């Protein structure tokens, strides 16, 4: 029932090159003091793909990713690597307003992705 975003990104060489190995990607909130760049994700929607005669064959997820860097250039490089990997498995649903830095001074880029997990 958990979207596969973590395993999709961990399997990506370009994402690991920018976000480390294991990747600095967390559900919800990153640990305090983590190195930049990193990303966080949360589920913002989803549902099973209902069919009339059979159980749903897949679950659809909408996941919000927020990528943080020490500036626009670093955050953008990490966001592009994540975007490119996600588009191999799903699609970009929306680009979101620049998130609040919560007084960390980090620059954030936020976007929603649509993923399909076959059961």
C-alpha cells in the first residue's frame, strides 16, 4: 500500500550520484542536520484502479516530492534527476509553488508525480 517512490529513486544511478547511496529521500520530513541536497515525499492522493468484474489490478498514487538544495542550481539538478527517473515509471502531475524553507535557508522545488503500482 506504500507507493514505490523510494525504491524507484534508490535504483537510479543519476539520483544516487546527487543524493547519495542510500539516497537522502525521506517520507514526510528529513532528519535534522541532513546534508543537502535531499528530497522528501508525501502521498497527496491515490486510489485502486477499480474494475466491475475483477479486483483492481493496480493502485494509482499521487506523490508530492520536494527537493532541497543550498541554492536554486543544486536543488534544480537534483529535481531534474528525480523528474527524469520518475518519468520512466509515471508522469509529472503538477509543478507546485516554491515551498517555505522553514528557516533553514535551503531552496526548495516541489512537484507532484503520478505512479501506478501493479498488484
